[in-house]
């Protein structure tokens, strides 16, 4: 195995897994991190879609809000910048709600 392959294999698998249906263990620390991510996502979605924050339901799929692919890429780019971690834009398809996305991301990074 060359050095680059070794480095890649040691990197955490942050995003892009197709585990939307798997049960990731939710600890108090992950719940707190997920709450911070939701607190960031809710006003982001509200502003993007010109809604009030109390109109954003964390269990409704992004597609129901009419989020198009360019908005999804923008969202993941901005979330990536805020978190300081790389995020696969396809993650919104694997974890299609604010709740699912926040829980998954929280299990992978610390905010």
C-alpha cells in the first residue's frame, strides 16, 4: 500500500455513506452536536426559502421544501465551511431531512 492510499484509508469516513436506515448510536454528546447543527440549518433553510424559522419542520424531506440541486450544493458548501469538515453534496439525498442530516453529521464531527 503506498503512502497516499494509507493516508486515505486512515481518514475518517465523514460523509457519503449510504447508511440512512442504519441506527447510529446517539450519545448525549452527539445529541448536543446535532442540536447545534439543527440550530444552524433551520434559519439557513428559512432564509433560503423565504420562510419563518417556525415554519421549518426538521422531519420533512428537503425535496418537499423545493430545494433544487444548486441550493443543495450551496447548503452543503456553507455547512462544510461552518463545520470545517468536508461534506459530500449527495449527503442530502442519503439523509433527506434536517433531523437525519444533523444526526448523521453530528455522529461524524464535533461542533
